[in-house]
C-alpha cells in the first residue's frame, strides 16, 4: 500500500513512523525540510519537500498511485484542498484533518465525498471525548466503550489493598463471567497476560467488562467512587474548549488562562465556565482559586512538562482526579511513574483512528492505550473466517494477543476459552501494535 502524508507536524510525523515500521510505501510531504530532518535516515520512509496544494508537487510525489492520501497539516483549508487535488489526480482514498466540528455532521459526509474528501478527522475533538469519558468515572485511568456501551474497557491503577494482587491467572480466582483482564502495564513493560502471570501493586490493569458488572470490577480493584462536580482546567486550548462543551450541565468549571486576549475570547465562547486570567503554574494562585475544593484538575496547555507538573501539584494539594495532555512521547512513562492520573496524547489517538483505514479486515475501531504499548481493535467476524471455525482456546492466536469480549445482537459478552465466535460478531481484540496485521487473517 502506498501512503502519502502531507504535513510533518506532530500527528503526521507520528503516523509516518508508525506506518514505516510496517513496511508501507510511505512518503512524508512538507514545505519545511527542517521538520523532516533525520526521518528518512532513521525510518523506512521517503521525505518530499514541497507544497501539498501544488499540482506539480503532488504529481512528482506519485499521488496517482497512492492508495491513501492523508492531509494533516495544521491548516484545515490546506488539508481539504490537498485532498481534493489528490483525488482528482488519482489517489484512491483521502483523509483531511479539520478543526470545524460542523464538517463532521453525518448530513455533510456525502457532500465532502463528492468534493474528493473521503474521511475527516478532528484530533482535538477525539482527545476531548477521551477526557470527558475519563471524568465520568473518578476511579478509572482510562474508560473506552464499544458498540454503544455493550462492552467497556477500564484502565485501573491497582494498589496494595486490591483483592486480585499476587494471584496467578491460572488459579481461576478471576471471575471471567464478569470481566477479563486483557493487558497489564508494569513499569515500562506491556504484558498481555497468560496463566502464569500475576497482578502486582502499582500495575495499570486493563479490564473488559459489561456495564452491569462495573461495581464488581470496582470492588475487586478496591476502588472508591466519588462524584466529579467541580473541575479546574489549566489552558484554554481547543481541547479544553471541546471538553467543557461536552461536560454534563451540572459540572462547575474554572479555566486558568494566562493570555489576557484569549481569556476574553474564552469568556465569549464558553457560557458554562468561569475564566480566570492567571498563570496556572503558580501554586499560590491555584490555592487562591480554590484548588483544594476541586474534584478534578485537567492540564491541556501546549507544554507537556507544565501539564505534568501542574497535575502533580494538584494531586499534592488534595485533588483526587487529574488529567494531563502529554504530547511528548518520552514523557508519558515519566507521567505514569509520578502517578498523576490519566494521560492524553492527541497524536496517538489520531494515529490510531487513521491506522484503521490501512487494514484490510472489517475494522470499526482502533483505540490506543495511551499508558501501554498496546492497541484495542474492534473487528467484525466475516462468514467463513478463521475466527469462527474453532473455540477461542483452539485458535492458536499469535503471541501478545488477547480476545477480551464480543458483542452479538447488541449484547456484550466476556470471552473464555470455550467461546465460539459467530459471523457478524463484533470482537474486541487487545494486542501489541505489531500483532494487528497478524490478526487480520483471522477475520478476513
């Protein structure tokens, strides 16, 4: 598959590295040579200097042979124009990064397809949705739902008082009728558990369960729930704005924004939030604005270090739930080791969404576990596919793969060894990124 990525920013560069590792014919296109320095030498991809809205540049990059053209520059108009040109020059499919939520409305999809833009992605909106989900349930690090909440993925930091500590999976102590542990993050290692593995204190453990068993998981993990009514947000970024717009109406929000002009803009846009023009990194100011009374603290500035330190400060001042946007991948492990709470990485979320377009199997969703080197993939089992021919325990799945659950006729089920997947089942698979392609063959 030949893929051209226009835009060597955070999302484009991360995506190019991801695709290059899988031996795609990948070209990264940008007008600034400095953005692509060392990429071609360190990764199996080509870089191309030029404008994505130049017909000559697109032709020279071989857009007529592109299976997928991706426009992810910071400029919506450039991405849209580049996709329209790419389609008319022969690209099979196109995707544009946008910053206008109106474009995502279902009624507009056909309009953009006629223009030559097949898919649209709004990374800030995707990140905001994950933040909102993480704020719905205070005791979770990550909260992802599948098939209209038929199955739910829970990421939980396990402490010393949990019932499931130091128990081998082979002992049968885990109630697989109610939940299944599908991945464990321990220090810098991601574990897809087998019978001999155990859960240790301070592991981040990923459970798959159904909504009616949430309390059972909470009890086994020894977690306490508390309502989130008051939230303080540091930074008035687009992610912050989209997060606040999607919060429940009974939640009270304060935004700390140090830029005076931006504070005025936020006050006009957001009627349901109090805007404070101050530097959120100032501890005394945080105290003056009532950080001690907050149920949650969200840091979404453009500075990963500032977000991490602010969340750490909030936790030290008694805030129970914190969320940090950490775009620098090198800092994600640091953030986890400092126990700041939920980590959001916009480019990883966007790259997971785009990645599913490169898969041949019928894939409805690819979600990245921000704290672990693993992906959650929602496959649809095709009639006659390998996944439907045997019990799960007899499938000889690749290493580092775990089938968590499936949805049949709208109802979620937890998988066990004797489960038989049926055609048209939606199957939730957990695996390291390198194993996704191997799993495709089971569903085709």
